């Protein structure tokens, strides 16, 4: 596992995005799919919405535990560089 990195830079335009904040866990828990939609992670936004509907919202209590890993992998796969 890599070290804890919370900022990623887009090499194309040098834009720096924060992957997680201290409140990411709570934001993901409260807003669920909207949190991932605002981060641009459409795949997890849809997946979170489907899980939320299937489990009557219980998945919104479990899904946030992986929010850091999900965001980190999302930026790394898109070619962003850890700052």
C-alpha cells in the first residue's frame, strides 16, 4: 500500500485536486452518490446509487469506509500524479 496522499495533480493543466478531506467520510455518508458525482467519479456514483436502492440506504453507512481508496485509485487510473 502506498503512503497516505490526499492531493493529486493533473499533468495536462497542473490542476491540483484534493482526493479526501477530513470530512470526506461524513460527506459520503450524508450525500452518497452525489459526493462521487461532484468528484467526477461517475462509476462509483452509479454503483453507490444502485447499492443504496437495493439495501434501503444501509450501504451509505458502509460505503464511506472506502472513500479514500476509491478516490485515490480514481485519480491514479486517470494519470494524475500524487503531490
